[in-house]
């Protein structure tokens, strides 16, 4: 059997054409103080950029005529990277935490799992409650669903958090799962 290697495609970073890389005859020019200078030839725009000792950078190549800006290219790239990094840091990552119950679990162990679930939900993580049936336990699926529902009821009884069921109770071959989230 042939092994296929999949290459991970890298995200294409937006590249800015600048100065002599711009090949169109006419452009719409914006100066360094964000004031529009209007439509002019590429030679005039390059002359204005060199006069200001800055670069002529193509900001919107799809416009007709393309929009160029007189700006420092290194500073523009730095600001774009900084903005992208800031947006990436502000994204909230939600983790799914697992809590595994058993068919013959003592009351104390179940209370400890309830406290753990409350802690996960307070930190705004999704919580997956799971009960796996083994051997002869598979003959009592009603008892297993009852155990999971009682556990969820205990977690929902907590006044500090507003628990909602994101995914209802499902049975997949002796594995009962339910996913809870904290709605504010």
C-alpha cells in the first residue's frame, strides 16, 4: 500500500507591492497623513514618495485604479503583524474537560466529581460527563442514564453557575455521554 504524505499548506501572508514593483500606469494616491491626493501617474506618485523619503505601497490592488499609500513599508508591516498578534491573543480558547463516572460509584466520590465539574464550569470550560458500562453492567442502561441525569441535576443545583446542556445524553455502545456548558 502506498503511503501518502500530506503537506500542510502555510497561510499566505499578504505581501505589499511597493515602489517599482507596482506596474500599473495610473494609481489613486493617499499621502502619509491619510489625505487623498487623487488619481495620478505612477511616476508622479513615486516622485512624491521619494520627496517625502518614504515608500509607495499598494494598499488595495483590486480597486480601479489601484489604491497606493505613501508610507514607511517596514512600519506598515510591523503594525499589521502587531494587529494580527493582538487579535490572536484575544481569541478565547474553550477546552472540553472530561469527568468519568462509574456504575458503582460511592456517594463521596460522586460529590467530589460534582465539585470538579462546578470548578470546570466556573472557569467557562465545556464539561463532558461520561459513564462507560463494562461487562454485565450493559444489561442496565436505564440505571446508567439515571446515574448521569442525577449527576447533572446535582451540578445544575449550584446557584453560582448557570448550567445548560449543550449536547443531550447519548448512548454509543455502552458509553453514555453528555456535554454541559456554563451560560452567563
